[in-house]
């Protein structure tokens, strides 16, 4: 049995970045192929003054590799039950929020609403509550929705390889699972109870999904928890390891960012828009083929500006509370959406930037 | 007494009951450096001295040569 | 240090033993090359010439012999040759060459994969010779190949790295050593392959048919060392043509 992905010492990652110099950054900017050391340089404070140059290169690479397009998707929250107690999340078991798990009929209704709005790529999301929301339930959802969407992705609790294989057979084509923070010590402090407190099991989840045959696997870190620069380098390491081991699997990175919220969790290490931008550009220069996702956590102004510069997929018209699309909210949401434009509005804005919003890129019938 | 056998595709004569290793030596080759295929089966070197050739058998004698 | 299937090799230059004008020249050239790994082929004995035996010329203690399946036109023939090589005491390493077209001697991708799978199962350490096809290289690694040997140009053409872009991809994606084999016509080609990150190169024709094979072998030896040194020293980044326009939108939208 071959080894799982292992991250080098997290403090070493931070140290590597901190010791990068201006000439390291210049060398990284001029290399056609970036090493991990180059990625560290582009994530370092020394690279901040070169943001415009990074933007130009990121734009050139993204355009050449992906074209002048942005793919549109939407999340469908099927349940906000959760057994974990993550300090930073609205769904934490601690919080006395209104909990809801959609019935299969309600899921179909939500899905149809999204289809009518022009969404073809659906991301099924839930809190992590295996008893309330296990593999059987998701399998049923997948079967019910089969054929209605170009692709069905999931962002739920980590599963075993066999469970992913079952879901793949049922019609799920991609899996997103975010490590939240790659810093093992911080991870333990933030995830006090529930299955999520197992750092290693979560870290090995992308491999299990890929081994099960998923077409795509998405990774990410919740920006605002650990040191974003070290998280960026960890993401780079994780990406290259996954590419080597699972060369048939498409890879994406998401950038969920903790935003200041009333009475909500405050970011431990706030990440500014400039920081987020530097991270996105650095990863694009490092990996020309990885999909980069920007969600509706980010404001319309920012997302408009970033079209063409690196990100390749945007969620639109998002509602992060179960049942929120068809009925309007009656259960609590995971995070406040800052870009509340409709799908049509987001598409129009993308057109406005001179790019094509792609609502459909695959077809369920291609899946055996 | 001689018999007819095939060696590397050529018809040749060999003494009846001769062992593989004796026959190879008789041809001027060192059994240690020669690979023998008898009737389509690779012969283990350890068996060269005890394996006897029979009438009409097909012997392939192969060895290493220069190559890229 | 180069390691293939757990065995270290001091030299990253592998040499072939074919096409030399005489055994004596071959032996001297191999010594001058500093190589540790040499390839040999298997052929029917020439019944009229008992003296022509490469194994007498080369010291088995000095060189690691890698038998190849040169001449095989399909997987079945290659597997048979591999087993013959093993039976001869040639060890369980094999350089797999499946070349159905005698004119170009280009390797058959399908039968190479089939033969690799069978030979790996049979306990061989397999080094397949392939066209520089990155997907084929990945499939062979998945099948258990101990290295991959993509060609720079067809055997004997001495054209250098005409497949350089694909070889770059193969090197970037490889989980096993990459040995660039065939078509390297000059020491500069070998140096270039090493600078790109190849783990080793195999050279035969360019040395064997050179005006002075012994000196050419020495030149290749130096080139491989130089190329590897440069790679490990971290080649200076090549400055790309300036991306003329800055992004059409500035970054003023960022708060």
C-alpha cells in the first residue's frame, strides 16, 4: 500500500517563505516552470510589490490554458445538521440555529429552481452529520438528480474510498474537501470534537476520492485561520503530490475567506483582498492547469475585477441555507453571502469584462 | 551413430545420445556463455550436461552480442 | 546518485555495445566513457564464428549488463527474449525494445505496455524504450516499470532532442528515473538532456561510429557530468519575452 500525502513541518514552510529575498522573487517571476521554492518566493512579503507583474503573468497563463471563460456553478445546501464543533463555523453543533435536512422532494425542488436560473453545475453541501446525512441519503439525491445537471459535486464529510466509489457510480463526479488549516497544531485547537478532529484522515481524503475514480477533486484552506502564506505553500505541495499520484484526476483549489461578521467568529489571522489576490496569482503561476474557484463570500466588485486574472469558476446566486432557493430562508446559513447577485447578473458582469460565462461544460450522459 | 538435428535453423549431424553441453563444446562454444532453447523451451544451464539430444530436435543457440 | 530499482549507478551515461568496428575499440571506448551500465542484445550464435563473444571482451565485474530485446517485433517475441536473457544468467533486468518496423526502429507502444505488464509480473526489472509519449510513460509507471526510456530521435539518426517538449513533460510527471535513449548524436545533446532534468542518457551510435570512438566516449562522459552539474546547480531562469501589455484592468479594484 503506497504512502499517503504527508506535509513537511508547518513551521518549516513558514520559515522557507520568510527567508525568500527579492532576487528569489525575480527568479520566480522569470521562470517558465516554478519550483516549490519559487512558489514560496511568490507567497512571501517580498513579492507584494510585484503584484501587477504577477497579475499579468497569471492572466496570460489562465487565458492560454482556459480561454476567456468562467464556469458558473451553484451550491445546494441539503442539510445544516452537524456533529462537529468547529470554532469558526455557523453550523457548529454548539450553535442553537434552526436545523434542517431537506427531504428528497425538497432537494429536487431546490435543484429545479436552480436549473431554471441557468445553473448546470451543482455542488451539494452539508454539515457533517453521518447519521442525519449519510452516504445512503447522498446516493439517493444523486440518483434523483441524475441527468439533470452537467455535473454533480459534493462538499460533505470525508468518506471512505468505497463510499466515494458508490457515489461515483450514482452520478457524483467531483469531491471538494478543505483541510481548513494545514497547521496540525492549530487544527487540533479549532476542531475540538466530532470526526473532523482527525487531521490525518481529513488530509488523506482527496486521495481516497481520486482513487475511487472521481473526475475532479477540490482542495482548499479556510483563509483567516492559519498563516495564509504557509497555507498557500501547503496547498502547492498538496497539489503537486496529487498530480503525481493521480494524474488522471482534475484538481481545483478554492479560497473561502473568513469575513468579519457581526457576533461571528473573528479571523485569527485576517487575510486582506490583496493577500487573497497574491495567493491566487502565486498558485496560478505555480500550477497552470488547476481550476481556481471564487465563491460568493467575495464581493461583486472584487469578483468582477478578478475575471480573467486567474480564477476559472464562480458560484452565482448562492444561498447557503437549506431550502433557501425555492422557499427563501427558513434555516440558518453557513456564512453570509457578500455577492448576492443572481446568476443572470453574474453572467452579465462576466460578459461585461469581455469573458464568456460557461454554464455547461460536460454532460451527464458522458458518464457511464 | 549419427542423427539429424536442426541447429539455429540449419540441418546438422550430431552423435546419438550426445548431451547438450558436449554438443555445444564440440561446436567450439563455451556452455557457460550460451543460452539454449530446445524444442521451443529454454533449458536451465544446470541441465545442459544431463539433457540428451534426440533425432529431429530443434536447437536454438543464443548468446549476447553488442547492441544499443 | 542515480538509483534504479534500488541499485545505485555512479555514472549517468549508459552505453550500447553495438556497431563498433571491433571488440577492442568497443572495450576502450566503454572504458573512456566511464559508464557502469552497458546494454547487450541477444542473437543466434553464428555457428561459423565461435570467437565472437562479447562476454569475453567485457569484464562483468566492471560493468552491469543490461540485456535488451532488440529485434523483437511484438510482445511475445520480447518476452521470450527477456526470458532467454534471464536464463543465460543475465540477471532479471531487461531493456524492453519492441520494434516492428525495421526501417525506423520506432517502438510499438501497445506491445511495449503489454510486455511490461507481463514481465513485471514475472519478476523482471523492466526498463521500457518508448517514443516520448507522456501518457504512455505514465501507464508504464503504473504497470511497474523501473524507469522509462523515451527517445530523443529515432535510433541511429543522431538528430538530438527533437522530442524535447514531450520529454520535459515526461520528466515533470515521472515517479521513476527517466533515461533519454536513442538519437543523441553529439555530447551537446546529452548535456541538454541532463540540463532538462533527465536522470541518465543512453548513447550507442554516436560513439560507435565516430571518427575516434574512444575520444567521443570521453566527450560524452564530460557532457553528461556537465549537464547534470548545471541542472543541480539551478540553471538561471530564462527571461521570457516581456508580456507586452499589463492587464487591461489595473488592480485598483482591490480594497
